C-alpha cells in the first residue's frame, strides 16, 4: 500500500510524474498575460467634452438626437463638418448646429451697477476688473457687452448669448444706452444743438440718438443717449468742443435701469427682461 493509500504521511501533490494531473503549467511562454491598466487608460481633459454632450447642454436637443444630427452632417466645429461619434470639443471651439452657433451651457444675463475703479476687461493682468464683481453670479462663461472706462460708473450687461452681443455691436441697429455726463462747465446751448444735429471729427460723422439738459440740474449735467458699445465717443464729442468730462454714469441700457441694484451689485435678468431685450 502506498503512503497515500493508507492516509499516513500525506504529502503535497506535485505535477511531476503525475501523468493524469491536469494542473496548468506556468512555464515560460504559458504564463497568463496581465493587462497593463495604466497603458490602456486614456487621460481625460477637463477642458474637453463630447460633442453630443456639448449640444445637449446647449438645450438644442437631447444627446441621442444630437448623435443623429451629427451623423447627418448638421454640426460643424470651427467651420468643419464633424460626423464622428464621440468627437471631443473644447469650450473655446466654435460649434454650430444647422448654421447657428451654440454654447455648451444655458444663456445667462447678468446686469451690474459698476462702481468706479474697475476695468471693463476679461484680462487678469489689468488689476481690479468687472469680472471680479460678477465672479459669484454664475459658472457660465459670460463676458461684458461694450465698455465702461475704469473711472466710469453705471450699468454693464454680461452674457454668453452671441445673438444678444451682436445686437449691441451692430452699428446700425445697436441697443441704445443712456448716460448722465457731468462736465467741468455749463454746456452752451449752441454746442448742445451741434451735438444733437451731428458734426464731423476728422471726416467722420459723430452722431447721438438724443441729448438734453437734465431737469433740475445745472447746465453742466447732460443726458445723452448713444448706440455705441463703448463710451469713447463721449470723450470725442466733448474734447472737440473743449469740455472736460468729470463723471460718466450709464443709467439705462435699452429698457434696463439701475432700479434696486446698488452700486457694486448685480442681478440676473428676469424672463420678461430677457424677452424684451431679444426683441429690441
């Protein structure tokens, strides 16, 4: 009787000399291949997202519908038609759906009552800027429409809506802004009429929508309405007529006013305000 048969001195079973054993051999060349998970794992870029998600976030349609529209060539990225599923884009890319530019986030509209001392820029190298004042308003990539000088105050509108931005930058059909301007001396009536009628500076016609003295104020306080996106034209007008501007305050943008917005504060536009803005 063998050692294994009488149950005494049980030893370890080996594969050697056991012809009936079906144990696996791990000799060189037969060892299981271990997957290198690090090699196949693709790094994800937080600044990128799938094109269908980008379209879905814009509110145009669902992601599934976005895939269908991508497949039939309705979507372009930076001017080129993209039909590849899973294609990734950056926030800075120009994505168009059936010719219309879209954004990867809902449209946001923020109205700021700008205080003195803040530059109207998105550049971080310019010291205190208006972007600091609206930093907590939204996570959307909003930008100021038009400009107010660092020492100017008043209303400034921010949005990520390209169509609304185009309304303001359209030289023919721009949105009017009303300013209250304080001068270093009284504005002569003949100069007021000259501004009202329009005059040329270096061969270029300088025109305003409206201009008037402000009721119950001295003649150096002027109300002036323009459609230009900046306030440089105000300096051009009064510099050429030999007046110095002491203060500029934007008190209205279209139908939007400073009511209930203290200096240095902001608010989100109401749905009614947004709809009216789009109809201007």
